[in-house]
């Protein structure tokens, strides 16, 4: 009997918010590509274009097919553009995996956050994934996978950014609420991965800062912050056939900061 694998050979994935070479989205896109998947990476701003090019080059070096798409998922038109260009780039009529990773935050005192900033957080973190799901599901075959990048902030009551925490709590419930419809009607699974503190652009410059130490003090697996590969490996499993009986779940990929 052949050994079990997490092969994604012949699969096509979209990973939003994957245009920064040290980010969770880029790590997920790379992990999927390394296991045979064709990947559409996504970034939103002109300023991140050179970084998205680095991610694309890394994936190409693995021998995988990749396309870079600049679009804003917080708009319906942006979501449509990503799906349209993915299908065109890979000359395909289907998309197997959707990773809703793009997100924004607004660190600071909540009473000082503008209504515009609050709306932006919810448009990117909640409406954006919904737009992507609406546009992608019609092209997803049975056995398709939807993976949302959440945050332990939704469970811990993250005092440094309550609006962000609230948006991620909405994502948790969205995954659970949609799992019945997506599973029974379309044969798809949908799950949320919740990282804790991870070394990306958003990681504090001072590793001894109170924010970092607060997370490390809560981390049970090891006394460290997470790295992007820790999260990408969980996403790889969820993207594979082996995760077929997991759906609607909040999966804390945080070294034990939250229990589920």
C-alpha cells in the first residue's frame, strides 16, 4: 500500500493577501505549490508589487504554476477579477481551494478609531471573504476547500485592537454558519485557522514588548512566537483530501494560546 500523502497535484488555489514574502499568505501559497498546486497569489497595493514578485519567483522556482493578481477583495468587482483571472491564467473551469487570508487591523485606542477605519476593517476581514466565497463557489467541484485565516484575538478579547478582534469573531461564526450550506449543497468544507502571535510585518520590532510577551506567556507548545510555516502546514492539511471530515471548525494554530 502506498504511503499517505498531502498531494495537491492538479489542484488550483486562490490565496488572498499573499503578496508579502514573509507573510502567512505567502507561506500558505508556497506550501500548496510545493505539493503540486497551481496558485493565484493576490496583493492590493502598487507598493507591495515588488514583494509579490518575490513570492511569485519563489513559487516558480518550485516548478509550480503561479499567477499574481492585484485586486481589492473588499469590493465585489475585486473578487470577480481575482476569480476571472485565475480561471484564465490556468485555462481552467474550476478552482479547488480558496484561502481567505487578506486582513487589516487598526491598532490603537478604540474611541479614537474613525468610522472609516472601522468600516475598512469589516469590509476586508468579513465582507471580503464573503465576496470571494460568493464568486468562487460556483466554480468549485465537490471536495473543494475554503480556508479562512482568523485569529486567536476573536477568543481572547484582544485589548490592543477590539475592532479587529470583533471582525475575526464574525469570521469564526461565518465559517460555522456557512458549513451546512456549503457541505450539503456543494460538497465543500470551510474552516478557520486562528494564529496567535506570528513573526510577520505586524510583529513588534521589540521581541520583548508587552504584547509579544503576553502571547508567549500563554503559549503552551514552546516559549516562542509562531512562524509562518507553523500556520502554512495546518493550511496544507486542510487543503488536502485528508481533511474531508472537518468543516465549520475554529482551529487554533497558536501553540495552545486558545483551546478551540
